[in-house]
C-alpha cells in the first residue's frame, strides 16, 4: 500500500458562516476561524476543509460564487484570509479550499456578459438552448433544488441550464476557454499556499451531448436527469487534464464530492495510476432510508444495509484508490441524531461509538464542526426559522402543493434538513452559545446550555477528549490508516464488527449500534485469537474480556489488539 500524508491525515470541516463570529454581526467569519485555531490544534486535526469563502450573493450560502479570486464581504478581506492561512500553517494545520466549478453565481462577471447577447465572447461559458418548438424549457430535467433545471432569459430569448438554483447557472466544460479559467483560478489559490481542494459536485461537469429528456415518472412534471450528467462522457478527460495542468504541480490533497458515484467509478476517479483525484465523497450511506419523497420522507434503515454499503467501499478500494470517511457535513443531519441516538442518556456513548467506528475504517476521516462535542439535530417549530434554500423550496413543493401535510414535512425537515448541520457551533453556555455577541443568522440549538465546547473541554471524560484520544491513536498506529478491513457478522442487526490487519498485527473493532445490551460471540475466523489489550472503548470495563462472549452495553464500542 502506497503511503501518503493525506491518507494519514484527519480533516476537520469548517462551515464558516456557522463556525465563529469575530465581529458581532451574527455571521461567522475568517477572523472567527483564526481565533479558534489554537482549539483545532489542541484537538489534533491536520487539515481544515473550508467551505466556500469566495465573493457570493449567498443564494446557496457561498456555493454560488460571483468572484473566485475575492473573499465574501461578510467573511472579511483577503488580508484576513492570508492571516488565517499563515496562522494555520504556523500550527501545522493545512487548508483545503472548496472548489465550486460545476456552476457559478448568475452575478459572476462571466454570466453577466454571457447573458447580454448570443455572440458575446462569454456566451459559451454557460449552457444555453432555445426553447422547444411550441414553447417550454429545452428538456424536462428537474433541478436538485426543485422546479425546472432551465431558466428563460428574455434578453436573448433562450434558456440556461442550472442543476441547482436559478442563481447557479451551470458552467460549460465543453469550452476549453472555460476550463483554462478554472485551472488559472486554482493556480491562483495554490500559489497563495493553500493545500488542496474539495471539489463540489465535480462528477456533474460533463453532460451528455444533446441533453436528452429523462424518463418521466407518472404524474410528474419534471424528471431526474442524472443519467445524462452524473459521471458523464468526458468527466475523466477533464479531471486528467486538470491534474496535468494544475494538481500534479503541487503536493496537494484532493477530494471530489460525487453524488451518485459507485465504487466502480470511484476506482477510476481515485486509482493511483489514473492521475485524477485522491478521494471521493460518495452518498450511499448518507442516503439510507430515503423514502417516496427522498430524504423528506425517511424510513427506518437497517444496520445490515449500512454495513453492506460501507464494506463494499472498503473492499472495493482496498487494493487501489482510497476512501474518504464521513458521517456528516453541512448538507447532512448531525451524526448522533442520524446514525445512533441523540437522547441525552445515550449521547456520549452514541457519539463516541460512531467516532470509533468511522476512524477505525480504512480511509481518511472527516470530522464536521460540532461533531466532536456531540452536537445534535435541531427542531425549529416554524418553517420561518429555517434558512436553507433546499429546505424552503422542498417545503413549498411538497407541503405547499398538498403532497405532504405540514406535519409530515416538518418531521422530514427535523430529521434531514441541511440546517441541522448549520446551526452555529456551541462554544459555551453564554447567550447564543458564545458564537456571536449579535443576533445569529440562524438560531442556535437551544441545547447549547448543556452541549457546548467549554463544558466538553473541561470534562476529561467528554466526547471532545475521546476524539482527541482517537486522533492521537491514529498518529501512533499505522494499522488504523493502512490495515486491511474485514467485516465480521454481516447479518447482525445490532453489532458492527470488523478487524483491521497490518502485517502481524490484528485489531478487532466492536460497535453496538443499538440501545440494547447485546452479546458478541467471536466467529470461527477468530477462534485462535485472544483479546490481548483493550485499546480504546467508551465504557468502564465490565471484566468480560474473553472473545467468546463479550457483553456490549447500549452503543458500546471496544477496540482490541488481538494476540
Ligand atoms: O452538494 C451537492 C448535493 O448534491 C447536495 O445538494 C445534496 O444532494 C443535498 O444537500 C442533500 O439533500 C453540494 C454542496 O455541498 C451543497 O452545499 C450545495 O448546495 C450544492 O453542492 C450546490 O453547490
Ligand atoms: Ca461576522
């Protein structure tokens, strides 16, 4: 197995708007981030993935960029960015930027030019088509955030494609001039000294020629066109070109966000000899339980499903390629609420079990801000309290049309809205959780009074200190990074058990995903081993260290070195 710093690293994601407000205007900012770097150093992480900080009108909180070479007004100045970068580097922390180049903002200078006339030099930076004969959008694709993926522009009597909101027009990667612009702006940031890119929906950039209609479901107005733009025909050419032109010239970390990517495709994206990317974020495990209206009507999910998905990825990328490991991010609900229990009596054991499970898989782990103190989902009573454009559009499309009742929709929102991950980080029990001295742009989860960083740092037995221990463990034990993964008990609905093996060393990882007390009895393949040493766990020992029968308490996790 080829060794690499980015395989050994632990990444921490910052969603700047919700991380720390440095100037009291209620919006997190760069000064706020800089003020918390000591904290991140103490936690022990190696890399920060910074969600977008570029100039943006914030239709989608910075994922709609109007100037790729400048900083969003609310977040501060380029000088403050440079200070943050320097201060991070001084502490041995690298910065990975978000690269959002499937689309720009409609307020980007390129688009403002492009929409002026059909022969404008920037016209082909975007995807324009005339309407259908007899009227209407060029095809029937639905936007990821609801409604048609096309917007009519009267000035030139044509439509432009937007797979996200109408303020996020898709860029035309067929155009070599556009690709050159992207490589140049990447170089601009790399020359500043940043350490990598997380690439937003990067597997959407190559569309099938002709942009054909997708199959319409009965009664639906629009259709999901994924088969015509996910992992499209020229995607590997583009990524190899990007690698040749830019990435190969810098010692960087790269991860491509890829909804709809399968493990077979991930091998092509991350295979060492392919010179594309290092890792992808797939969505298979975070989509478990999606129902009739996707995440808004969630069904219960089974542990066997989750294990099957994660194991397929572990085995699939075992020889070549590399996994990214995550439970949550700024688009997902909070990990404890989604995958274990956020009931206060189980919150510590849930959060530490999930952390252990994730960090003991093979791959590079990503911690989402607040996860390290066990922050939970929020349940605002009123739709007025939500800010996320996806949530608000879905409410309009589903509750507004009677497809779901208000109560059903609010239940879906409470479980899965992106705003669950976007309420501000809870730093202390001061007003607004110490996030701001002003009025926060989105309300702080009211549980900040007992779930907060200050509390978690003071308590040596907290989730926070458990994360620190896990990270330290990774630094000291190459088996956590490079060891082979092997699943045990694949049909068990309560216990997630697996081994990691590196040369002569073997570790056993046990995770109880249920609120029941369950018995683990070692399967055949472990018959010749004994539990040599408990490496980490989230309960006091109960003395049953014989592999034949281990009683796991609710959400208990244990990692043993086997002898
Ligand atoms: O997300 C891509 C994406 O597919 C999400 O819309 C995701 O499917 C959804 O949130 C889950 O319901 C990326 C960014 O991470 C997201 O914040 C942006 O809104 C989106 O791209 C557009 O840039
Ligand atoms: Ca601010």
